[in-house]
């Protein structure tokens, strides 16, 4: 650019032409910059937010494992039989952004371990993991334990929600024990359908007799016109002292280590 | 514009190149910290909750 201008100095351009040329050049450079910034934004949104959230969520799982202490067994000492441990223990809800536990969903991959954190505001969902709707029940309680998670970006914690098959196990680990939910069905609704969070999902006014797990995420992927809802029912419970269910023992050991 | 900035950076050529790299890096950090999170509020990817997105 500079060289070309020097080459043309034989016919000296008027001051108006110089100003015009400079203005056009600055404008062009600003437009190219805007284009590069937009491309960088796409990269940041689709790739970097996942890197950031995955790292943060691994750190939360480590903290949670440390809080469990060294005495938490990571393998089941007893044979995986149908031992009845009685009614599930329901812990008190932590404050906003407090860690409730870890969710394991083998259908989403052998390494699928995501923290469940109290609250569904942006600060929780964007970095900390699955967000618990604070006005719904806690894991194991009769009623509806409802969580939200991003389908895309920021860790994409529920990206594979549509791949769940009825009968799939969903494991929730808290400091008290392991809650085994069985996936029942999913539903695609409009974002205004708050009745999916009712104690008996979509049946306002009914008194619950069972423990539900409801997960909500964006639908379609990369869109937000609808919400995809996955419903599961509590199948069994075992206290932390009994160790994890045999099916996820390896995952638990990998996630929380040996205490 | 960028040529003008580069000409007006102080020091020898290697220092001006180093300063430019530093300035570009600073711009990237500022964008990732402030500009992109703000822009992302206009994208539909992060609406995964039912009802109001800013539920307490």
C-alpha cells in the first residue's frame, strides 16, 4: 500500500484525494477487523466455552471428592444384590451455586460425570455444570428433582439427551449416597411449559407419590425455539457407606479417585 | 490505520514487532473476557431452562 503510493508521486494527488484515500483505507481495515472479530467469536462460543467449562467442572468434581473424605468407598464391598436400604436420605438444599452432587449417565459415554449445582442462573449453567431448579425437590425426595443443562456450548452437558433409551440408568451421587433413576420418556415442549417442573411433571395440583428426575435442555441443537425434557423415575437408593452401584464403580473411582 | 500505528510504535523493529504481538494478545484477552460474553447473550445456545431464563 505504502509502496504503491510512493510510486504514484509523479502526479501529486490533491489534498481531497489523499483524505478520501486515507478514509477508505481506515474503513476497509475496520471492516476486515470486524470480520475477524466475528470469526473469533464463533470460535470462542463453539469451542473455547467448552474448554473453559470442562476444566471448571472437573475442578468442582475434585473439590466434591475431597469433601467426601477418604472414608468414602469407591467400590462396592457387598455383592450387587437387591438389598433394600430403606427410604432414601434427602439432604438439605445447599445455597446458590453450592454443589449437590455428581451425575453419571453411562448412555452419554463411560466418562460422563458432571456436577449438579444449585440454581439455574447463567453463572451456574454457563460454567458450573447441571443446574438444579432451586424450587424443586432434592435427589431422592418424593416429588420432582429437576435440573437444566446446556445442549450446546459451555460444556454441552446435555448434548446427547435425545439418545436416552427407556430403561437407561441415570445415577446421582450426593454426599449421602447414590440415587438410581431409570429414564422413562422425553418430550419436546415450548419454553413456557413450566408445568414440567411440577412435583408430578405436567400434572399440576397432584400430590406426588414417586420421585421424579426431570432434565431440561435446548431444542433443537443450536437453537432455542423449544425445550427437550427427559423424565426419569427413582428406582433404588444406596447409602454412601454401601459403595457405588457395581455398574458405575469404575466411573466413580475415576471421577472421585480414592478419596 | 494499522500501518500508521506500527510506524508510531517506539523502539527498533524487533521491539515494535514484540509490542504489536503483545497488543494483539491484549485485544484477544479483552474480547474473550468482556466482548464475547456480552455478544453471547444474543445467541440462542444458552437458553436451556424452562420459563424465565433468569430464574432465581
